[in-house]
């Protein structure tokens, strides 16, 4: 029989390592398979059964899926290390006005009317766009995790204080939640091992007769202790 397993899809920049480690500790007999999926494909991967559960970036078409919001990432601008914007620790949207900006085809920041001047050429991926930033072609607006994922020594990034954040959520099939998926949701939500569904069943409650017999036995034992003779007293000389 094929061992039962759980497949977790995660988008670029997603960091499932901590959850995978906890899963391995609690369920060593059930492999957790990690499957990288593109941000645009994550929801479909859950719907078609490629993965059982997935980290997805919102907004996305999540029809037919149950979604649990997890966290929101800071939006940053990636620029060369000698760029003028690196003179400060954080920037605003206004600081990017007039700045050439690369918008890759897998762009994930939902920011209508984002600042900057989009370059006509659209790189295939964020990784490709990062390489073009290093040549001085323009800046790149991404979630902070993607800036870290595609880090280069000749690039840096600055948080954009008034930019919209980039939400990340957990998605799984609506109405068909398995025990394994439920267990993984518990881990993501911080459920302790002692409160998992796999804990031992509580001891059954005693009947009234059993309680009565136990009390009688306790009283009988106490009486025996009370009647136990003490040491003999020594007479006077």
C-alpha cells in the first residue's frame, strides 16, 4: 500500500520550512511533500488536486476554496546598491515618481496606479527582472520575501511605507477538508501537539456504583490505619 502523504504547494517567497519541521516531528510516518507553484497557478493546483493545500498570494481567484489569511508582507523597491534611494532606510511612493520601473509577467503586488514609469519590456519572471535592475535599467516593486529570495550583492531594497501590503493565505478545497489538512492547519495556527486530534482519548467517567465502592474502600483503608497499634509504652523504673 502506498504510504499516505500530504502535499503542500507554496509560491515563490513562501517559507514553509518551519511548518514542515513541526510536521515531521509530529507525524514522521506521514511524509509532507513540498511542491513549488507559481503565484498565478497556486489556486488551480489546489482545485485540480496537484496539491492538498497551498500558500497563495492574494488577491487570487479562490472560487471553490476555503482560505485562511496568514500574514501580510511589506512591499519594497529593489534598486542597485549605489542608487540615490539607498540614502534613506525607507521610502514613500512619491520617491519613485518618474523612476523607471520593471514589471515582470509574474508580478504579484496589487497596486493600481503604482508609482514610477513602467518600462515597455516586461521580463518573464521576477528573477529576470532582478537581473535587469542590476544593470541599472530600473527599480522593481515586490514583496519583501521575493527581494530576499533573489538577493544579489549588487542590489538592495527599501520598504515603501505607503504601499499596499502583499497578503499570503492558506488555501484548501472547500467542503472536503481531510484530517491531514486539518492537522496541518492546526500547525500553521500554532496548535500545540497536546491539543492535536491525535492525542489519547480521555479516561471514561466512573459510574455512581464505582464511585461508591471507591469511597467505601478508601474509608476502610483509613480505618485500618487508625486502628493500627502504636509502639508499646515503656514502664517507669
